[in-house]
């Protein structure tokens, strides 16, 4: 999992180099990042189901090989258009890797206590990726070209292949049903179209025809997928799983937590680099405490769950996230780093406490032979929740920021294209400020304050969403969930006792 998280964070550092060396436009830069996400999220349910059928170890190895091949193709790309295509190819590998890792853990660690601890450590490794990505990317770009951020995936992939070949065993669903090609097609179309609409919202706006078309096609395809899965006797995803309150509530918690986390990360990245003026490497170094908090708290969460139960730990984690978001919403343009990083670390600790027990609840509520598709549902909710967070929270920030810029435009004599550029983003506002001569400093301070005002509104929206997640978990998640396998054993035992008693 570390290679996936690290790749996503390391690429952000290389964006200026891509713009300079490949002459990439803003739209192309966006799709260099989003083409991977689109393919990755669209394929998750299908690849998770296939890993259950044909073997999770094989799916993981195939995913690593495809991810490495895509990294090589990306490193050798000579244009932005080529890089968009090769990044999409990497998404195929990522979609095979992510469900396989979690489903393998579920199969290897069959005792609920051991599985909870293993998933907690698994979640903690995402903190390693968050920390290593920007730092590694910054160091590589100081000495090599942008292609180095892709070449670094090759030795990591080779190491993972060797270790996996030695340490992992093969597992698959022993009850093989028919393939569900129509279900796969509908899930890919629905998730892909829906995610396309979400991705385009910050750029085009909610009323754009392409955004609306993406949502309409996505909703129709997802509704058709659900209807089809309920109808056939060999569904790729058994929709009756969602009747289990443990499965449904935990997935809701995952979705809404990632909504808040991705949205806040999207804002805070701009806060560090544009408001405080840190370079990507400087920002990456300053994110180390954030990553360390997750790396420490996530593994510890399993021990706390053993004493307090999943429900209480998840709710405590969600309220930590809420409190951290409210504190972050109080930041100012000139808030010192040492003060700003404290609530940011608290946010990371809250996520680290929430995600492992929520993930374990998802996986523990399903039959073990369906671990691959269960992991895929978990990963899909993360991706969709995160994308929605960036879209909704980003829209709030853009609205507040644009209104503030409009209110000061007359004082600085801005109109036409200059005003449009300043309203587009904080980066555009700072670029406009550089052309204002003696008024440059005053305008840059004004647009930074405008962005911080939008950031505050966006973070408060995120905090409300997390409170909703906490309410859902408290209402519907069992205090201490029992495994699906255990429940089946208990039921069988009761039925056997009844037969013996002659009832």
C-alpha cells in the first residue's frame, strides 16, 4: 500500500517540473493526476471480485508488475498527453494492488484480535507514504529530472514482488460462481462517470453540461448495477451485505471521514505552499509530524478497541477529527507553523484512530471468501468520499475566495482578464499581484486573507460532515461486532442443539 500512497503524494512535488519540461497546461496537469484516480476507482469492484475468484496473491503480483510497467512508461513519456495515458495504465495496477493487500491480511489473520492489529499496522503504513512522498520527490528533483519520481517505483516494486513471493500464500473464494461481466461493466461505467463529474466540478462548476452528464450517467449506471446484482444468482457484489449495520455504518464512516480528510488536505497543501510560501520539499518536511501521528496512533488503535470496542473508538476518533478541523478553521495568514501543526497532527491522530477499526468492521462483517470484493468496497468508498470532499469543500472555498476578491478588485483597479485570473485560485491571485507594482504586497496579503477565509468555511463544512459520520456510527454500529464466520458457527450450533433436543 505504501507504494500507492507514496506515488500519489510524490507526483504533486513534480508538477512544476512537468509544466516546464513537458509544456503541460493546467488542464493536462489535472488529468495527469486524475486519469490514474479515474481508472483506479472505476476498476476496484471488478478487480476485487477477480482476486477472490482467481487468487489474491496472483492479483497482487500482477498489479505490482502493471504498476511498475506503467511507471517505466511514465518515466519515458515525451509529452503531457502520453503521461496522461501512462498514468491511467498505472491505475490498472493500483486497482489490483489495493483490494489484494487487505483481503490477504483478512485471510492470513483469521483471529479477530490479530486481524484488527494487522489492519491497524496496515493503516499506519499510509502515514509512511504521506511522509516519504514529498520528501523523496523533493530530494530526487534537486538532482534528477521529473522522470525520477516514476523510476523510484521500480526498485520498490521489485522488493515487494520478492517479499510477497516468499512470504504470502495463495487464497481464493472456494465457492466459484459464474462470472458477472455485465455487473463489471456497469460498475466501471457508473463509478467512472460519477468520479469524472466529481473531478470536473472544481474546474467547470456544478452547472456545466459535462459535469451534469457525468452525474446522470453515473447515477443511472450505478442504479442499474444495483438492480442487476439483486436480480442474478451469482452477483459480483452481494447487495444484501448492506443490510448488515456493521458493514453499512463502517463504510459510511470511511466515506465521510475521507470526505473531510481529502478536502482538508487539499486546502492545507495550498495553505502551506501559497500562504506560508514553503517550497514542495519544505512543505513535505513539515508534514512529517502529521505522518508520524498517524503511524503511531493507527497501530495503537487496535489495542484500544480490544478494551473499549469499535464503536467507542471510532466515535472518539471522529470527534478528534472534528475538534482538529474546528481548530484549523481558526488559522490566520500569519499563524506560526509550530501552532498550526498542532491541530493538523490532531487531525491525523483522529484519522489514525478511526480508520483501522472502521476497516476491520467492514472486513469482519463479510464472509472470508468475499474478502477481495469487501476490500474493494472499502477502497471505493475511500476514493469516492475523498473526491467528493475535494469537490464540495473546494467549491465552498472558491465561492468565498471569489466573493472576497470581487470586493477588493475595485480598490486595486482590477477588471477583465486580470480579475478573472485573480479569482481563479490563490495561485492566480499571487501571480496577478506580481504585476501590480507598488500594490503587489498589499494585494498578495489581501488574496491570502481571502483564501484563509474560504479555508475556514470549508473546514467547518468538513467538521459538520464528520459529526454526521459519528452520529451514524453511534446509532448503527454494534459496540463489538462479531465476525460473519462466528455468527454462522453460532447459528449452526443453535440449529444442531435444537435437533438434538428434538425441537
